């Protein structure tokens, strides 16, 4: 009975090295910007192939968005 009790922990310890060796995700749905002060002007490239976007981030707002040039 004691062996069955430790089985989940042993399984986790066997899988843990493989999880640590996985490469990080290639892309993320979130971006982190260092925001200080009022409006922040920033230019970034997004997409494949990369296209420049010029952002005017309003730090006093709850919502930040990027206008796309594709039909919505």
C-alpha cells in the first residue's frame, strides 16, 4: 500500500526533468511594456512577416488596443 501512495510523486519526479528541458514558447499572446508617466509613444513590429506598428499607449486607460489595417 505504501508504494501506491508514492506513485503520483514518483511519476512527477520522472517527468520533471523533461519539462525543464522544453524550449520556451515561440510567441506569446501578451506583451509587457515598461509604462511610466502619461502617454507612451512606442514603435514595435508584429506578425510574420513583421510589420511596424506605432503605438500611443494611454497609461490612464484600462484598455490598450492596436488598430489593424485588415478588414474586421
